[in-house]
C-alpha cells in the first residue's frame, strides 16, 4: 500500500507504521507503544521493569538501544512510503542509568530522503531527565512495506 499524496495519505502511512510496530514479534518481549507524531517525528513509550535490569539493578543497555533505534528508525521511515528501512549504523550515548518507571523515546529525522536517511533519538525518564541519546543511519531495503504484516492492515 503506497498512500496517496497529501496530509490524508501521510496519516494513512503513519497509522500503517504504527500497526507495523505492533506486529513485530520482538515487541512482545519489550512492551511499548509507538506514536507517529508527524513527518520525521516519532514517540515510543514504555515502562522499565526489573525484568530488564542488569546485575547492578538498572536497565540493561539492550533497552536503551532498542528504544533509541526504534524511535529514530520510525521517524525516518515516515519519509519513505514504499520501502522498509534497515539500520546500517547506530551510535549510542548513555547519560544516566534508569532503575524503573516510565520512559519516552523521542525520534527525529535529521537528513536524507533518497537512499540513506539519518535520524536521532533521545530517552527521557519520568523525572524529565535525558538518560540516553543516539544517532542512526538507515538505508532503503528491497522489502516493500506493503508486503509486511501489520503495514497493509493484515
């Protein structure tokens, strides 16, 4: 499904990306909710629970990476309506440990529209502090979005 041009088409694409996120099996392991908030912008919400702690009692870096990558990825994929993007690199900076509670990942597209796109994201804890930041590059794949469960409404 390639949405029509214009605002209505963009909204259809954004809702389809949100369905695609829900359909990804990995999100059963890391419960979270994606919201596409506009072109080049996404927001993920999740709760850090003890099940994702490392031995010292704070969230493992896996959580930081997953949520930062997803937020930047989906922000970038708002600009691509026909193909699934692939993460080709991701730089991550841990700025504060989180020991539990609600966390928001905010994603933002930075540059690129043709073959490679760049996005950035940040994690904000329940106190409003930044706990992590990342920048990723994403490349168009050969995988049609319309072929993926969730995106086409299946």
